[in-house]
C-alpha cells in the first residue's frame, strides 16, 4: 500500500486507536503505523489520541432526564412528621396547669381563684393607669400567676407550631414504597 498523507492519517487515527482499523483493513493499519514512524506531527496526534484524559474529554455524557432530577430531589427532601403525634407535647403543660389550679384552690375553689385572679389583675390595671393605689397581693399569688402566664405563653407558642404542622401535607407512604 502507498504512503498515507497526514490528512488521511488524522481521519483514520481514532479507528486505529480503537483497534477497528486493524480488523477492517490490516493493510491501511500497517501504512498508518509506518507513517507514524516518520511524521512527528501525526505521532503527537496519536499520543494525544491514546492518552486517557484526552479520550475522556472527547466523550460527551448525555444529560439526565428531568424525571430523574425531580425524583432524586423528591427522595432527598425532608418528609414532615405526622403532626397528630406532636399534639401530645401539650399533655404535660395541661397536666401542670391543672395541678397548679388544683393546688391553689382545690376543685371547689376554681371559681374563687378565677375571680380573685381577675380582681388582682384589675387592681394592677387601675394602679397602672393611676386611678388606684398599688394593691397588696400575696407574693405566692404573684409567683403562681406568673408561672401560669408563662405556661399559657409556652402552650400558645406550641399551638402555633402545631397549627403550622397541620398545614403541611403528609405524604402517602404507600406511594414511596412503590417508587
């Protein structure tokens, strides 16, 4: 076979590197080997073609389908917990509030406690507006009233969190198992 031109060698170089040229046309493969022995430029092209980094850069990876991306993002997204279990967090607060009320007045005195607490709050309000002198409220009542107000504030905060949890849809676990 006659000597190959540089342009022809560069066209055949990829099939030569892959080994397909030797199988399909052994004579042309031998002519290409002979040309590489004499031509520095084509030999440099051959060295690039056989180097793994160069070959990897020449490959193009296909773009993933949109369903794959959305499926992966759905599978790694945090899943909300069932909020009904979270309502159990209010049980200790309710028990503590009931204990405070029972301890202060017993079951029969709840109305007396409510009216006494209301009159104490009115006395403080009138004192704050300047219409009345500072009422004398027992220190224990003030302490327990403060504890009860703090307990009510914590319960209101927990209720606001639980209300937000109820708005988050809970996924159907049967659908996740099928996916």
